[in-house]
C-alpha cells in the first residue's frame, strides 16, 4: 500500500523511451498505436504512448481531431 501511494505521488517521469515502433498490419494494435500507427514505450514503467513521426514527439491527445490522425496515417502506394 505504501509503494502504491509513493507511485501515485511521484510516478514515472517517462524519461527513458524506446525507439518509435510501427504497428504491423494484420496484427491487433495496442491503444497507443491506434491513433498514428506508431508508438513508443517507457522503458521504466512500460506505458505506451502514441508518437508523431513528423513532429518527432509524443502525441498528447491521440484523437484530438480526425484530420491530424488522417494525415499521420501511413499511406499505401496505389
């Protein structure tokens, strides 16, 4: 219980992140990869974050508007 209280007060700062990973087609995507198809993982706590490859940063609100999500989605060659 004491450890849970400390985690709630201080938590993880997410300073150590993995290299951005792209979700593979045909495989069930995790919640972070649903927005952009690309995500990073905190190496300390394991939390996953949606990642914007063009801006090179974590997307704070993955579903903030549909136009942004559509622009970030991977386009296939026709």
